[in-house]
């Protein structure tokens, strides 16, 4: 039978806490990376509005840099917040692209990972 790595074995370059849960009553913490691309001349203001709205959402840890915004929190909280903020952005400007990556691990986003 093939071996599939789990937990820290699966991502040795990061400090991970596995988010895999068999019991759905337990919370699942995730990490997300978001990049918003409003296809409008005044795109910077729309991006700023999206980040400000996301920062107002309770229960999230958020780090923003020049390339993207990383979000960490409980699965349902993160997805609900991203959904509300994305809907608001899409109602303000048309068209808009949101690129999102979700990882079912609770990565430390406040500092760069240690890479050997």
C-alpha cells in the first residue's frame, strides 16, 4: 500500500498543525491566500476596500503584503468572511477576479517559513 505523508511529514518546511478531523464537531483551522483583481481603472481603491472589509470580520488573522492577503482562522469563519467580502466587492465593481487558495492546515502567517 502506498504511503501518503500526513501532518508535519507532509510539509516539513512549515510548522503545521493538521486540520484533518474525523469528528465534524471539532473545528478545522485553515489558511487562505487571496488576490483581488478589479478590472477597472481605479483598481487600487477597490482592493483597499476589500482588505478593509475583510479586516472588520471577527475571528480572522490577516496579513497583507504587496502580492496577496493571507487569512487564517476556523474553516466556517474564513469561508463566510471571504464570501461576504467578495460579494461586496463584486457588487461595487464589474468585472472583478478573486484568486483564492485554501490550505487545510493552520500555517503561521505572521512570519516567513523556515526553508532549509
